């Protein structure tokens, strides 16, 4: 796969946002970014457009493009709704899951463990999303799948912004262990317990987000 300059710009800006080098609410100005990245303004413009498309940045008329800056209330509400929907998706998926599905889910967890250990945040979020999508797709409920996908994109952006897992010294066993627990309960045909485990898993995801801890007292958006 060919990696274009726009891909490079997009990945570098996204990584800078996730690490807090570019603060939440900060404007993504094309000229300073192009100078900093030593890339053309057109290349940076394309990268910024991709960030807007995926929801990590937003365009406000007459004000330009800024990194999104959600409130803790918005984050909590999104995770609460997602937890309820994914609990439902697990319950509906269990009757439809076959051995190949469980093998695929375990393979995703193995990849997730490596990415967690190596702190490869981009790959981790992609594998994590794939795990959750695999389950909701097996629910056979297209309406449920639509809304989970929408919320999954939104909440993944929140995790990228606030980076709760990667703030920890050792987060290698958190998400993978909870995913394995969910798989085990589903394999035992314990759909309701698996649904509760999924709900708990998503609650633990959002519990790592602490705005006061992540924002220093002298924080200013620039």
C-alpha cells in the first residue's frame, strides 16, 4: 500500500492531537502546519479535511477548523447510549455466532494485546473497533448496527482525544482481558451475562477519562 504525503500529514497531525501536542479546541491552521511538517499547504489541507470528515476536527464558518473539544457530559452521554446498544447487540448476536466467529474474535484480541503492549494507539483503536463491529454485525439488526457504528466512531474520537488507556503505566491487560471475558460468556451461551460484561467494559472505558487530570490548571487553547 502506497503511503502518500497526505497520509503522512494526516497521521502526524492525528498523533500530535492524541498526545496533546495540539490541544483540544486549537485551530488547525494550514500555513503553520505546512511549515512545521515541511509539506505543501494543499497536502495539509487534504489531511485536515480528513480529520473533519472523521469528526476529530470541526469546521466553523468564518472561524476555520479546530480540534473538537467535547464536554465530559457529552462524552458520558455517548458512552451510556453506546453501552445500552452494545449490550443489546451481544444478546442478539449470541444465537448467530459460529466457531469461525469466535476464532476471528480471539484473533482480534491477540492482535490487540500486542498493540496495547507496544502502545500503538492507531492500530489499537482500529482493532478494538473491529472487535465491537464483528459482534454487532452478527446481531442481524441493521438499525442497531447503524447506530452502534455511529456511536463507535464518536466515542473512539473521544478516546483518541483524552487517551485514557495510554496514560497508564501498564494497560496491556485491560481491554483484551475484558474482551476475552465477553467471548467466554458468549461461547457458554450466557447471552445476558455477556451483555452485562459488555456494558461494564464500556463503562470502564469512559471511567479513564478525567478532564481535570488531563487539563493542567494553566491550560489555554491556542
